[in-house]
């Protein structure tokens, strides 16, 4: 009698947990199912509920990764432009040291950490500001300001090597500034003037996605990549949006989610360096949300409009497990 593991003419793996080897068929002895791994192309994943913010807010900046992030500043339901700073540990948010200057619609060094971050720009009750503050894990310290005040700008990089781009001065701007750990320097502008865009990446490899003109009825799908010297137009996102969240590892690996198309959106799109692919939607549509994450396979969405404490975690892989039917 033929060996039951080779009756199909090729080896079937007998494993106790799911494999990640694309192209193989295996029998999972824990679930009692035959499964196959196929290349998914775009990240295949889902959004899952995370711990709620302590204070509902929108217009926050995000720093860090899915399991260790900061949600900084923003506007509460009463319209107060706050200085609140909360830290996420993958399960719950904890209030930490406040900003020295409360503001909303600010940008951040998204690739920073919960012990080394930078926020810049934003708007106070008096209007747009150029203020910049650094975080050391326990307190915020004022640092040299942006050369040009702006809010609804985007950010990328770390606490010592950051990028600020786009936003409203007013008017809406394509201005880009580079932080070297001690000062901001104006560098080459975005090709498309815009505000309320998604950022992410590093100071030498960043993404600028979506955004709006003035009035915001002009909505962009434009995407540009930064190489450390200049911006280059690349493939548009599938759905034009502003007030959009997003995170990126680099200019070739990123994620955008939520935003506003004329109404708040739950759409999520993943970027692989050449193509944007629509993947699973957020559970709750929202705009002006906070965002953090490592790459297109790991993201964090929190707060947003309508004013919410809701947090969602994106987890994905570049493969898909298919359960095989035997009848």
C-alpha cells in the first residue's frame, strides 16, 4: 500500500502549525486540514481592534510601530487643540508627558521610537506654527523650529534625521524641509502642492500619498517618492483621498488607510514599489487619523473623525494559506 504522505505523487509536509513556504502542500495535524501556500502578491491581512485611546482625538501625529507607538497632540471633541501624548504597548494606551505647546494637524518622525521622537508644525488656537519638539521617553524639549510654519503637513524619518513636506502655510505648499538632528534645511519641493497627505519612510526614502488642494474639493491621488535629494512622481493610489493615514518602511514599501473622499473612508491600499493594491478595509471609516507602523504588513490606525478613541491594528503577510477541500 502506498505511503499516505506520498499518494499524490509528491511529498506532503506533516506539520503541527501553518507553514510559510510558498508552493508547498502540507497536512496540519493540529487543525486536521490539508492546506496550500500560494503567493499572495499584495499583503493579505486584516484589521483587528486594539486598545482604545484615553481621549478621543483627531489630527494627531503618530510615531513608532504597531506594538510601541505614540499618539501626539490633536483636537478633542470639544475643539481643544491639545498637548496630550499617549503611548501604546500593543494592548493599551497610557498617558505620558504632554507637549509644551498644544496643537493639531502636526507631523512627526514616524520612524522614530517611543523613547526618541520628533514632532513639527501644526496649528494652535492662534494658527499655524513652526514649532518642533523632541521626545526622550519621558519629556518633550523644544528644538529649532521649521523654517516655514505649516500644518496638515506630512512627516518621515527619525528623531535625528526627519523630513517635513507639504501642508498649509497658508497657502497650501509643496515645501520640503530636512532635519539633521540640530537644524532644519529647505530642500527640493514636492512636485504637487498639497495638504492633508500621508507620509512615511525615512529621510532618504519617503512616500507622499494623496492630499488635497484649496478648497479641499480638489482631492489628489498623486504619489511621490523621495530619494534623499528630490521627489519623483510615481503610480497613483487607486482612490484619491485627503486627511489620510499611512505608514511606510521606505519609498517602496508602504500602506495608506482611511481619509476623506467627500465622506470618510475605510479604504486601505498597500504599496510594493510599483503597484497600489486595495486590501482589507478598516472596520471603521475615519479621516484625520493618527497612524504608525513598520511597513505594509504592520500598521496602526487610531483616533480620527468622527472623534473616536478607536484603535485598529493591521497585520498581513505576502502569502496566503488556502484550505484544501477533499470532497
